[in-house]
C-alpha cells in the first residue's frame, strides 16, 4: 500500500521544489514518499532518481520546443535497423558519422541525392533530430515553400528578418531542390539564404537530380556559379539508389 497522508515537513519540501521550478523533482520526491518500498534503495539511488527525473523532464520539454520549430516532415524519424538492410544500399558508415553532428560545428554542407522513394527526406529529418538532441536549431523546408515564403516576406516588409532567421539556424534542410526552375528573382532569393550561411552554418540540400545537373536549374549563370560554389565546396554527399521505401514490394 501507499501512504495516503504526507507530513507537514514533506509538504514544505514539495512546495519549495515547485517554487524553485523543479516540478519534476517534486513529483519524483512525492512518488518516493508514497511508495513504501522506497527505503529498500539507498540514498544515492533515491537521490539520483529524483535528479534524473527532473533532468529528463526539462530535456524533453526543451527538445519538443526545438522539434516543433523544425517543422519536420517526419518528426519521428530515426536511424533504426532498416538503414542496414542490404537492398537499401546505404552508406551506413557515413550516416553513422553524420549522426554525431560534428560536421555541424564546422559549418559543412551535405548533399543528399538519389531515386524517388529511397528515403532522402526521411534521412534528412533523422539528421535534424540528431542535431536537435544536441539542442542545435534546425529547420526542414521544401525549396518551393521557401521561395514562396520569401516572396511573402518581401511583400510584408519582413524580408531581412526572414533571411536573418534562416541564416542563423544551425541546420537548414532544403528539400525537393530542382523541382522548380529558378528565375532571376528566385536565384537572388536562394543566393541570399545560401550566402548568409556560407562557412558558418550547415545546409542539407535534398534532390532527385544529380548534382551535375543543378547548374541548369538557374536562369542566371552568375547566380548559378555563386550558389553552387557555396553549396558544393567541401560538402559531404549521400547517394541513395536503393529500394523504394514507399513501395517496398
């Protein structure tokens, strides 16, 4: 059975913990008090349990805030055992190294290309989650959505604010690059984002098209040279041409 009534001293401790914004510790402490078997554990185990409960509560709250802002397509993405399936033909060693997120500290980029349905977007989202677990800011956005948002920002007079926001993200994923032609205005907008992040922050470009064909997407050759030089230089690469994960059969 559990204790029903807490002592006055116990209530004071719980109240003080809550006043100090340690609600997790208060909850764990009260749980131990109400559990008649708690005394079977030593002081260190009991105290560690209380501290760890508070730590995990705060970690999860902060993680969820960062996750929500990332606007991921696959917010539950993870590197599970499916990445080792032979018919996916994935470079698992490279993926494991990328998942450490050390390359983000160097401001390096990553280019993910390959066949439709091979899991490019999913892997990019899993990398975002790995970064968020280290409390790095991340955002996933489709290329045409980003272009549309920049158009709207220009109309609303918040263009500079938008570019600065994108510039300061630790990790920016631009998906479906190449599904739309970049006219002069879009070339300029795309350059503003890429240039603002160059050598400072990491960008993942996801595309069905091979890198060698990206130049032809730009209406202006000068912007093509400028953008691709900043994107491709010293960028890591993942090529996905394994089985279709949407239609595995």
